[in-house]
């Protein structure tokens, strides 16, 4: 968690955004999980928050929720004071290549893949992800995850996703193929639009000579 926050601290500082981290003491040293996947999820969520927060704060928090036998449920939240998401767009926000609207994509950039990857990773780890947002009031993403109880000598990757790697690789490949197809479609549309404008300019020029 700290690694992901430190990695993006400079980017937040460049936009003059306060990036804060709260780790509940009860979590420290008591849970173990796949550090790499957790870092990837958190990095995508913080990146998303920085992108859509023109100014203000981003609060990252890791809290202990409950213990269930050999598992511990934790919540990982990323809350920002950014532009927010309209209610009717929230259901599809975790779909690949989806952003709140086309104007958002043009203004802030991005392919809309980050949240889709987050949702997929969280699902594969047995967790859930939810959001609470309103236009102009910011967005709060909360990830609920089951992790292992750390014991002396427990490797941090004990709950790694090695057996799920084929599914992850397949998902990544499908996303890359769809992204390539969409990029090609956009290129064809832009080229068609350019040709149309050129033809219109030619007709206007010809009309002006008469």
C-alpha cells in the first residue's frame, strides 16, 4: 500500500493534490496476501483519482473489517474530491473502455481500462469493489478483500494468484485485442472524416471560382 502511494506521490504533488494514507494499526503485520496484485489494484485506483481530481485531496485507507477463521477481511478505499460520476454511468464504469462520457475521455485521456482491470483482479482474489460518487462531489472506491492471517515465517505471496494466472493472461489478451480493434476503428473514422472535410473544402474552393 505504501509503495503504491509513494510511487504516485510526485504526480499528485505536481497537480497540487494532497495524497494522504491511513493504515489502521490492527492491519499492520497481521495479514498477508499477494502484494503485487494489491499494488496493481491500488495503483490503478489512485491513478484514476489523480486523473479526475483537478484540485483537492485523495485519501487512501486500509482498515480491518472482520476476522473469519483463517481469513481476515480488509477494506481498501480511495476517496477523492474530483469531478465525480453520474449515477446512470456508475453501473458500467467497470466495463472495459468505458468512461463517464466521451467528453471526459477527450479532456482527461485514458482508455477506460484501469477500473476494468481492478474489478477483474479483485474478483479473482475473492473480493468485491464498490463506489460512491456524485457529480462535483468526488468519488470513493472501496475494495473488500479476504486475506490470510500472517504468522511468523509466512511468505507475503502465500495467497498469490499463481493458479489464476492463465485466467488473468486470457483477460489481458482479450482487453488488448479489443483495444487494438477500437483504435483501428477510430483511425478509420478519423481518416474518413479528414477525406470528407478535404472534399468539402475542394467544393467550396471550386464554387468560389465561379
